[in-house]
């Protein structure tokens, strides 16, 4: 899906957010500038007012509306990142799964960083945020991995603000701390089956779930067996292909070339869908 759609002369819509933009020339470069609305009538009024102010600025009667403002707080930077649809480092639209994760992280970041001054973003501020976050984290036992992911989102927001001219530097580009100890990370590959025989032995136990005596001959037994078979096949296919569960669910038998589930004529290639971008690490 395209990122931008031309609505009428001078007005464009960002498909990810629905926000309307104009395309002015700023310092000799044509760029997008938000009209801060999704309503066409309001966008027309804002665009007309900006062009009038620009004409007056050229005569020295007013300040140009296209002078890049500077952000004073982290909240302004984060909100700009949200409004522009969480663009990646290539200024492209992120996958839907990643956009939802970025949106969730931004909500949490704004609770603590909203009023923090841009000049105050440093290692000490990150440590204070980490201490606050650990007292509120729910799922992650230590909270370190959660904090690292949220600070990564904050770094993405600063990078976008830097490219938009809202800040002069990205303070998290070099000094962003890492709270997860790499030695404590457990990778699935450490627990994989050593060979196909061991894998099939494990899956065989999954296919035959234990059924309590009083439940035998009831609908529960049938349902348990059905769920066990689904889990067994998923476990087997995951270990053989390295796919994630949501990637397995995209496979279908009548797939055409290029679609998830298509098998080449010589049975040497299986086409799959990746839930991460192609530049990301995949199994």
C-alpha cells in the first residue's frame, strides 16, 4: 500500500494515519508538512492561511510559517512520531504488527517523559525511567527487556524528530543504555531437538494428551484430542521450518507462486510469509 495519496492540488493524505499534508519547498527541499487535521475543509483553510503568511513573510511583514520549530520537551517529539505514523529509518511505513508495538510503547513513554526537557535526556534520566518502569511492569519478571524495547522506541522518535528538524541531535543514538544482560537471554535454539528421531518422540507425546478417567467418552475427550493434534502439527512444522505460529497460519494448500504455502515443482522450496521486515533477523 502506498504511503501517500494525492487528494487535490497541494494536499496529500498519509494512508497510515489519515492526516492531511502539504508539500512546501523548505530551504530548497520539497518535503511534507502536516496540516494537523484529517478533514479536507480544515486542511484547505490551514493551507490558505499558511500561503498568505508566507507571502507576507517574503515582504518582511510576518514570520514564515515554514521555519522549522524546535521541540522543548520529549512529549512533543513523541507526539510528532505518533502523528506521522511511526516511520522507520527509511521514512517508510512499518508493518502493522510493529506499528501496534510502537503505539503501545509511546503511550507508556508519554506517562513519564511527557514533560521532560529535551536537554535533560541522558543516561541518568534513562536510569530514573528504568527504576520507575520496573515498579510498574507486569509481564516481564525483571522488566529489563521491556525497558530496552521502550527506549528503542524513544530513540526512533528522536531520530524522526532529528530528520524533521525539531532537535539538533539524537541523544540516544550513542548513549542509550541496555538493561538486558545478554548472558541471561535464553534462545530457543539451545533447547532444540538434536535430530529427527528426538523431535518425533517429543511430538508423539503431544499427540496423545492424558485424559482423566471421568472425562473419557465425553465431549471433553474429543476436544482435547483435537487441540492436541493441532498443537502437535504446529510444533512439528515450527521445528522443521523455523516459522513462527502466525507465519504457519498463513500457509495454505492452494497457494499460487509467491504466496505463503506454495511449494516449487521440484519440492525444494516452500514460500512463506515473514512477520518481520526482510532486513530483520529471521530463523
